[in-house]
C-alpha cells in the first residue's frame, strides 16, 4: 500500500513521527517531514537518507503547524515540488504537566495551538488537495490521554480530547469524499518528550500515568504502522493500554477508584 505514496508527517524530526517515517521509507514511500526546528529537520533527513540512499524519497519543510497561513503555503509548495499527497500524519505535539491551579493560562493556549489547532490546520489545508485527487488519508496522533483524564494533564488531556472529538467527527463527515480518518491513541512511550517530562513530573502523575508499562518507540511505531496499513480507525499500541481503554469504557467507576487509590497512596507517603 505504501509503495510510491507520498506521506507528510508533522513533528517528523523526532519521536514517533521520525520512527514512522523510517517505516514508510522502507516500504518505498516518499516522506515529507514538517517541523519547526531547522537543525532537527536537517539531522532527521540525514538519518533517513542513510537507510534509503535516495534523496528524492525524503523532503523537509520548516513550518509551525499552529500558523494556518504558513501551513497552507507549505502544502501548496509540497504539491508543486512533489505532485501529490496520499497520507497526512498529524504527529506534531507538545506536553506540559503540573497541578491545574499552577499552570499558567499561556500553557493551555500553547498546547491547544499545537496539539489541537495544529492538527486542525493541517487537516483543513490538505482536504482541498484530497478532494481534487479523489481521496486521501489523515492519521491523527492523539493519546491515551485523549480517551480518559490523568492527574497533572489538565492542559494536555484537554487538547488530546479535542483531537479525538475532531477525528470522530471528520471520520463520518469526510468518508463520502473518500478521505479516510485514522486515530492513534498511544500510552507513554520512550521519546524526547517523555524524557523531558521525567525531569519534572509530579509524583501523582508518575503513579497514575505509568499504570501501564512505558512502551519502546520501536514497539509503538511498529503497532501504529501496522494499524495504518490495515486500515484500522482506532489504533492503541500495547495490550495493557487496550485493556485500560476497555476498562475505562465499560467499568468507569472501577477505573476511577483505581486512580483515586494510587493518588491517595502518594499523598499518604508524602505525609509519613
């Protein structure tokens, strides 16, 4: 399915975006990475070229997904230089953790601008091209934190819940246009974002967020790539993650009780 396809990946200079780019390239796709950091983009391009040896298979564009005008121009530039877009993977995202009453409103706005509006902006920009060519595919990288809340993630979960809601709506709205939507909700996995989080996260967040094992980037990317190739709508990497999602849907009271117990133990330990 991926051979000779053109795949755009936002946030593709690191983490899951770059890992997915490696897998698409191995299957013969042309990969276009979009990110804000020019140095990271250049480094990611060099790394990807080592595995494919074909400079025409990797392109990079420096752009902020939160800026719709810039994204719109970037997509036009991609079409002008490459000719088509088959898959858009909205992987750009940021994470901040902390107590709700201590998080500045600017943090909420920044996270919404990138995680939610970045996804919305790129989706709006690509749809005219998909309509013109008769179809396409949008893959939105949300989070398990977009399925249920987690201590310390008031800003992050809000943005990812918004991505989930947007994806559910677009799935039915764009299907008649032959534009397929897929939603990815991974748990925590090894990434620069989580490495940074581990330097400051609250103990309550650590106790709750790491209920499930932190996945390796390789397992996460493998399962996400497989889910995309098999046309699954909802992709949740990790067996325990899928069980937690099912438990929260079918037994929410028990899920809340488990979370409350974990947080209570942290408070109890702090007071001992």
